[in-house]
C-alpha cells in the first residue's frame, strides 16, 4: 500500500504545475482550497494537523506548503523550525495563512522560516500569484544549484587539462618551430576536452529548455542511414584513440522519415559517443540501421560490460550515474540519455536498451517512417 501511495504521489507531481501540501485544521477550508487549486492544475495533499503534516513532509517530495498558523497541538509556528531542519528556504517554500489583524504573527512566521504569507479570508487570485512566484523562484534556485554543481565538478577537471596542455604547448613550441608529435597529441587533448565541456553545457541548456517547454522540433525529410554514416566518420578518430573498432551495418535502402535532423543526429552522437566512452580497449562498437515494419531503427551495439539490473531502472533518468565508469577518464553531464529520450518522444518514437546475449549492450531508437 505504501509503494502504491508513493507511485500515486509521483504521478500526481509529474503531471501537474506543482505538488502542494495544504495544512489546515478546518476541514472546509482545506478541502475548498484543495479543489480550487486542483482545478488550476496543481496536485494537492491535505493534512488536518501539524503531526500528520510533518509525517507527510518527511515521506513526500512537495514543491510548496500552504500552512495555517493557528492550529491546536502542533501549530504552524511549531512546524516551521521542523520544516527548516529538513529543507532550506529555497528547497521547500512555505506560505503561511494568518489573520489580517495579526501583524506580529506575520513577523514571527517570517522569522521562523516562512517564505511569504496570505491573510484570511484568502483571496484566491492573490494566492495563485504568490504560488507561481515562489514555485518559479524555487525552480531558479534549483537551476543555479545544478549549474554550480556542473561547473565545480564536471567542467573543472577538463578545463584544468585544457589549460595545462595549452600552457605546455605555448612554452615549448615557439612561433615558427616544428611541432613534435607529443605536442600535437596535447592539441588533441585540448580539442577533446573542449568538446566534452561544450557537450556538458549544451546538455544542461537543452534539458532546461525541454523542461520549460521552450524547445521545439522542426521536422523535415531525414535520411537516418546517411546520418549513421556521418556518425561513423565523425567518431572514428575518437574510437581509434581508445583502440576501439568502430564499424557499421547500415541499410542503404532505408526510406526517409520526417524528423528534425539536428536533434536526431544529436541523439545518435550521444549513443555512439557513450559506447566509445564506456567500452574498454579492444572493444567493438557497431552502428546499425534497419527497417522494422513501418519504423526506421537505429542501433549502437557494443561488447562492453553491459548494464546491471539497477542501471536499467534509471538509465534514462536525469543525472543518472550508471555502474560503469568512462574508460578514458571522460566527463559527462548525466543528462545526455534523458535528453535523448525526450527528443525521440517528441518525434513520436521510442528509445531503449537491452543487454546482448553474449556481452555488451545495444542502445536503440525507432522513428515512424513516412
């Protein structure tokens, strides 16, 4: 029953403008507010007292809490320090409800960690405006935290490598001199790590645009087999640098489909690049296209370590970290496969992965043919 309830809460949160908890000891007030907010597109839970509310807060991932201050037993004032011990003011906004003539309550609530307040009787348009403001501020705070994490962790090391290699080349290869092979290799490092950083930043921006609904696709006639051939050529040097055999099994008769070519090539590049990134030296990676009924199929087959049962549960999730590690010390945003999934679904396609019978894994996507 607990698992079912958690799944229901997750579904509610994912399909709404926000997942809210309404805490009020007055049954009529909380039920009326819940119904009105649900009509506006929010998912809501209700709690009749502070004890029940704290239990729900510890169990569920709410986006915002509407908190009545005056309640018997555990009051809103009692709850605020308890909430702030679990979540800071940007992680979980709290809007308190208080009487109009109780300015000292407003001051005390804000001192204890409330983000904002509304006065009773609650003006619904005012409440909606404040809800939208604090949910947007929460989203911006999460965006900032995610970017700081990426900048401090995923970009710092490749940037250090780029700076070190560039410094050595500048110091040891005077203008007009013949460049030795070791310094040419350093330029390769600079290029590769710069491309890694560019992909990390682009993944981050693309995912935020997808979450905000600000990224759309522009379908046109698209030759998936031709794109696969280009991916083979573009990744050959990367594969050679890791002594990985990159080959293809491309169907030249595959009909064209309607797709945003840039986005589908981005998906293909992610799948091919990941296979090379996670496979050990001596592996083989195959890029394959074929027809399956009224669908065009793109597959990347490798003979690397494959995926664990735990990996399969989170492989296309945001910031998922799988059990395998890059074999060349490469970095990633943790967003690439989540972006791939959304791009393919925008094309009414499907994407997935399975372990091969002998060894390795196959990542695939399918697009409807014209």
